[in-house]
């Protein structure tokens, strides 16, 4: 009985980890797209120097 519970617990943990990792890949992809859009659509200043769309 105990080994069966351990196998079921392991299956649930691995399923949860796989789902979390897949969600992290989609979030990373969305952040990359937003960063690329911001990089491509940044505006220029009056002095000819390019400004950053983020502040850091």
C-alpha cells in the first residue's frame, strides 16, 4: 500500500513540475516577444541618440 502511494505521489509531483515548466517556457516566450517589440519600436530623441524603452 505504501509503495503505491509513493508512486502516485511521485506521479503527481512530476505532473505538476512538467506543467509548471511548460508554463515557464510560455511566460519566457511572451517576455521575449515584448522585449523584441520594445526594442524594435523604441523612439529616437532630438539629439539623435536612441532612448531605451525600459529604465535600468
